[in-house]
C-alpha cells in the first residue's frame, strides 16, 4: 500500500493537471496532511481488493499506465503474423506493407494490462486473432494531444462519435480474480464499477497515427508475460502473486497527471456513478 497526502491531489496541493494553472485542491485546500491509504495496482491485483476509499469513488476516472516523462505504454492484441511483422519493423508499416494490417479499420488501445488480458483471454482463451499482445510505447506529449480530439462514446452527444477519429470509453477496471465462476466467462478477472479504465478507439486519422514513428516510439511483444500470468492464475492452487510478477516484471501502472483541458474533455472529474 502507498500513503498519499491527499486522495485527490496526491499531496501536490493542486488538482491533477497542469501545475501552472494553480487551481487549489478542493479537498485539502493545498494543505498537506490529509492522508489516505490507497493500494497500488500490484497490491489491488494480488489481493483482489481496491480498498474502502476507492470503493467510495475517489478515483472514479483515472488514467493508470506504465509511463515516464517521455512515454506511456498501451496494449493491443493481434494475430501472430501481424505481431511478428510489427516487432521486426518496430512499426505497423511492416504489416501494412505485407497487406495484413490496415489503417482504415477502427482499432483500440488500452493502458490497463489486466483489461487487455480480459479482452484477449490472456492470448490463450480466445481466437487466433488475439493470440499475441503488443506493448506500444507512445510519445506522452503526442498521446495527450491525441486525447484533446477525443469524444466520449457515452453520455450526451454519444451518437456523434461515429465519424470522430478518437473515441474514449470509461469501462469498469479489471482486476485479477480467482473465483471458479469467472474463469471462462471473465478470464480470471473481475470488473470494478467504482474505478474506471480508459479505452481509446482510433479510426481514420487516429489510426494513421500508429504509423508515425514520432508517436509510436517502440513496439514490444509481451505475449509471454501474459501467458505466464495466465499459467499462474489457472494453476492449482492459483497464485496471484506470481501472476502479478509475470504481468509487470519491471514496472507497474501508475496514475498519470492529466492537463485540465484534457480532464475536461474526458469528463474525468465527473461524479462517481455505478
């Protein structure tokens, strides 16, 4: 578990976003000393519990990702042939030239590894077109710029997203889960209604950005990490500690500071509803 000075501003005294805006946090009013214990992503997945504060909706919409000053990691699932070609070229230009990848189709990127695992069945529980997972390390500044053009797929004006190049959904975050009832249906995961995970749909100009080396900095095949995690979860007895270590061998997903302009577009400060 990690101790944060304030569950809203993480001890900064300002609302998450551009520090230069100097918008005081309404919860702690810029004064340190409002501690709350929040589990990190690894701890939540080991225990299967998000803790009381998160159950009460303090981080309803938050972008959690493996990121640093320059890059943010997102995931996509593909068949083995596309994955090999993309990794060999370190670009989707490789599978595009082979005629097996198209920039005209809508595609989705997601920074949550467990959500990716749920979607593709850890690469072993679904079809062959989801048999490999690629980690895309994107330029963080360009990623945030991309989100400035996003439209939400739900709420007011949701129908207008059909022609928009960037679409965002806030879906319940997924955590590893060992219950027998969820093994096949939910791929060893459970949904957390009080904590949402961002899903980003790209079409047209949005999909074409995946061909830009200034945007997609590096492509890594992380399929074996997902399969080792699945092996730990499906073992008898199941082992979430081993699964967590396999899925995040070097770094973990952490909350991103998102500029106010982008927070407003994505309605990140909307009240928790579930």
